[in-house]
C-alpha cells in the first residue's frame, strides 16, 4: 500500500543505523514488524504460558544461560550474528 507520511528524519536515520536498513522503506517496515513482535511477546508473557511459577522454573534449562553455567560451552555462541532483522546466512 502506498501512503504519504511525515516521519521525524532524525528518528528514521537512527532506525536505519540501528537496523542496518539500506532504505527508508526497509527501516519503517523493520520498525513496524519489531513493534508487532514485541506486542505479541507481551501477550504471550501476560498469558503466563499456562504454567505455574514452579513449572516455569523447572522448564528453564540453566545450561542455556552462560551466566549460570559458564563452564559448559553453548553451541550457538560461536555462530555469526546476523544483522538486525536479517536472516542468518548458512
């Protein structure tokens, strides 16, 4: 859909730098998708996943947090990070 909008240029420039977006359009799409993703996560967290606090504690794998189990290396730590909003290259 094509539309005309007035967007603060400083904010748009900052979003382009943060995300690595090459175009203004891409920056706006990334920002909108990120807001939608965050809202969805907020909804999921608010629902509590249907688990009690004790069940949530037991469902968490301490080995997935390097601050809790630093002696056990994680497999995904060595992976290259993809630019924000971009798929990881294989």
